C-alpha cells in the first residue's frame, strides 16, 4: 500500500499566523496548548518565532486521554528546561473534561508574569486584568479550555479540527481576558510520522485523508508500541499477527468484529472508522505516542522484559517513517 504524505495548511491557517503576530502586543502572555498524547508532533515549530520573547505557558491538554506516566515525564522535561532557564516556566497537564490542572492555570500564569504584576502593583494597578492568547494546533482544546475557565459556552467547540475561524475575546471572573484563536499547523511537516501523529489524534481534517491507510498505520503503531492494549481491545492473538502488514492488522480487526460487506468481503472502511474513533476516545487505553528524549544513560540498560497487559502501557520509540503521494 503506497503511503500518503500528510499535509494540511489551508488559507485560514496562513491568516492565523498573521493574526497571532498582529495581536501579540495586545496580550501579556501566550498560552501554548500541546496535545499530551503527542507533545512533540503537536508543537508547531513556527510558534517560537511568532511568539518571540513574549512570556509563555505550555499546557499539555487532553491529559485524561494520555498515559499518565508519559505526561509526568513531559512535565519533568519542561520543568528541567525551566530550571535551566531555557523556557519561561514548567508545563502543566490539564483536561477540560475531568478538570485536571485547570485550577492551577491562574497561579501558573501569575508566576510566569510575577515581575510584570509587581510593576503594575507598584503603579497602583493591581486590578488590571491579565490578557492571554491561546495558540495551538487545530482540535487541541483551546476553545474548550476558554469555556471551562470562563464558566460558560462562549466559544464554539466541536469534535473536529478547524472549528474556530477567527479571534474572539472572552472575559472571565478570574482576572484574565482570554483570546481564542483558530488552530494553526505549518506548511510542511519535517517527517511523515508527525503528519500521522496529528492525523491519528484528530488535528487534521479526516476528509483529506485516506482513512483506511491511516487506520492501518495506527494499528501497526499500536501493535508495535502497546501490543497488549491493542490485542486486548480487539481480542487478537498477538503472536499470530507478528508478520502482518499494517493493512492485514486492520483486516484482523474487521474480521474479529464481524464487519462484512455484501459478498462476504471484509468492511475495512468501517473497521478504520472504529479504530480511529476508539483511539481518539482512549477506548483502546490511555496511549501516548511520544516520550521526551532521555539523556544518555550512564550505565548500559538492562534488557527490557516482555510488556504485560496493564491499564496504562509503556510506549516504545517510533516506527520508521514512510513517504509517498501528497494530498491536500
Ligand atoms: N477528553 C478531552 N477532550 C477534550 C479536551 N479538550 C477538548 N476536548 C475535545 O476536543 C474537541 C476539540 O475541542 P475544541 O475546544 O473545539 O478545540 P480547539 O483547539 O478550539 O479546535 P479548533 O478551533 O478547531 O482549532 C472537542 O470535541 C472537545 O470536547 C480535554 O481536555 N479532554
Ligand atoms: Mg476552537
């Protein structure tokens, strides 16, 4: 099966880049949202240039869908960067559904802006509202978080990327004005694995994707990194699938679920939708696809034991990248 090169950069995203730059002087802080399941792939490399030296807070969103131990590692990674003064502050894991981390956002913002707030206080401007701009990839949860912080349904939220199309200010009673922004990607992903990760988690519009191929690749990724979770969910025999291609893994799911079309052929389209939906809802388990890079170990690591089934499984490094035809 030829592999699709994933790319999605419609005109409104180029406009969003300009919107970020134009509105930067209006805000005190930028809140950059990363998807806790893919903190590396969801970090738009252009944001650093656009935001420049403006104080920034990183949030790892949708933490209830990610592996908790991986999220802790990502928090530690950003805490280390902050300690080395390579970043303005540590990152915080949040989830707008469970409410995890949400109460810690305001104190964290105040910590990042401590010097500025002190200057305001010295000028007798304690009551001045902090203005924060939300930036991040599509579907990462910017508008949901604004609604959660403002305690109302002020912004449109939908289970698809590209919902917010223009900027919107929202007031809160926690001393912060929030600026919602459309989600923004970048024109060319460095590596097709990044495109795949973004597509697996729902940051790329499904309409432009070959869903069967995407789901086949997701099956392969899950089989290779969290085999127990994948095989348990779809009642598959791990050993019997060892030599399978990604598409054969998808076929195995379709067969096990009894998805057939007329003539008795396997309905792999239906299986593809199911695998993607169940991954995105964490029904397969709380899976993080990327871990922070570890510093080289001082001594040789012990050989890894065979992974065993557990609610939150460890994830191994990426499968090799694939190249192929483009799409838009
Ligand atoms: N489980 C979970 N789902 C979330 C969380 N935050 C957002 N979602 C869901 O993710 C989807 C997208 O949320 P939005 O708030 O619209 O995302 P956005 O970043 O504003 O998206 P765009 O406007 O398209 O850029 C919705 O279905 C939300 O319910 C979260 O913390 N946990
Ligand atoms: Mg939005």
